[in-house]
């Protein structure tokens, strides 16, 4: 395969392939949205004797990691023509992705897989998990914490980036796995003000609403982005919560109370919340909130292992030798000594005997602090040569809050 830059003249042909691969039939405004997103990405394609046979793109984003942020290639639009399956097209495009990450200084890559079985062999591991939840709001929501009494106010969507941007940015160091945002990202990706991102696929839910808690002129102590639909034939009125941030438990209590008391609705749908969301403990009646699914969210790839490990913060000192496998990027493979402390970490080659042997996929899953390494030891996927080594590394990787990614 000839893998090269996707020229702008081939964008529409590439969109045809993407929509074919994902079985999309989309309105014109959503196709135009996809076209603009692909055009703005780091885009490339595989050609077979001049015929477009595969396409991929990577958004140039910045990902929050424990104690900091890293440039990230957020992989999207990955599609292979049905006539070219199992001919190495995806592998060729992944090789191009690694080359571009190195050239652009992006030590990590991430994606949401359409099929989770595909990407493990390329070194991606599930790094965040999320809960789907439903809240029964047909009766008053009783809480064990008194809600914050500061005023709630609805924001004009045009004001949201300026009002909520500082609030969102302040939370990035607290919970890894999220992307930095500019005003355009707020308007197009978070609020989807013109409906171009979701097209007609809103299941009856209307435009985004934003409620914030706090006095005017101050940075809100919390906010929620949500949509509503009124009652209709054979379905009740409902609220769908797309994002909620709160400084404290009383702030969260005030926001959930508001969302559960909207007139003409009896259910609150919550498509994605962190696995350690306090809501499950805030409610007086645990049966009023149901976890309907627990699923992996963001998949992470450590493209430059040394840079990734030395860029994050560590919760405890550790000194271990790791024997790392990486078949897709052999430059990462080998035996290395990881030493962490309050001033950071070092990752240096060594000939010393290993304390742990593992694949880069498992290291990626543990990197943000979401999955304890010892779970992979128990599953037989990581070999612990020195008793207690996995638990010591887990203590160093631990974060106060689990990583979470709500944006796909």
C-alpha cells in the first residue's frame, strides 16, 4: 500500500469510504461537519494502485494526565474499504500514525474503538472506564448531603466558553483523561449548537442547555450541560445529562436536584459518568439510581514511553526494572529502570533483572491511574518476578480521582 497525505481534492471520496465503512446515512450538515473535521486533522490515506482503500485522521489535541498535560493524537475516521480487508491496510496506516506522532512531538495517541478487539495488537489499552446510569425522577430526589444554596442560573450558550472555560480548565489537573478546549471546541463539540455533530440522531432531545451554580461575576462552582424532551406517545419526558462538574458534594447535590426536578420529565439519562462518581453515595435511596452499563471509554497508546512516563506525576516513590514488549514500536521495547519521586521520574535502560514483564498495552491501561497493574498480574497478562512489585507500582500510579473521558 502507498500511504500518504490525503489531499483536499480527495476529501469527498474519503468521506464516501468512511460513511460506507460505518454504515452512515447522514444529513448534509453532518457530512459537512465530518468534512471540516477531517480537513482540519492530520489526515492520511492508503492507496492501492491509485485507488483509495483506507483513510485515517488524528485530531491534534492536548490530553490531561496526572499532574500535567501532553500533546495527543486523537485518532478518528479510521476506515478500510470492504474490498481491502485483511491486506495490511490498517497496519500500514498505524505505521504512518506513529511516524507522524514522532514528527509532531505527540508521545501519546488515543481513540474510542468501534470494535475493541482491533486495537490491542497496536498497543492501545483501555485507560478509562465510565458508567451509564439512569435516575428515577418520577419522585423527589432525596439526598444525604444538603445541596449548596447558592443560586442556579441558565447560561446563554454564547456566553458558555467565557463563563465555564476557566471552571473547566481548573478541573483538568484533578482528573486525567480529558482534553483541553478552546471556544470553538465548546461551541461545536460540547454544545453542538447547530446540530451538525449529531445530525438528526438526538432521539427527540432538544438543544443543549447549560445551568451553572454561583453568583454572577464569579467562576461557577459547578455546572451541567443537558438536553430535554417532553412526554410523547409511549415514552416519558426525560433529561439527558451530557456533562456535569462540581467543586464539592453539596454543589453536585444542588445540580442533581435541579436536573431531577425539571417539569414534565420522569427520567434522567446519564450516558457517561466516572466510575467513582459521588452520585451513587449521595442518594438516600440507592435504588433511585441504576448503573445500566460499565464500559471502557478512552483507549490509550504510549507512542513515546519515556516521555509519557517522565511527564506525569507520581503518588509514591518506586524503583523497579520493567521488561517491556512493544512489537509495533520496537524503540520502546527493552529492559528499563523506572525510578519515581517527588521531583518526577527517570526511565533508563538497564541490564538488571526485571521486577515485572509486561506489554506496552497493559502499561497504557495503567498510565492514567484507572486500572491497577495487579489486576493484569492476576489475569496472567503481566509477570511479577519480584513479589509485591505490581502493588508498589500501583501505589506510585494512583490518583485521587479515577481518570474519565466523556467526549467520544
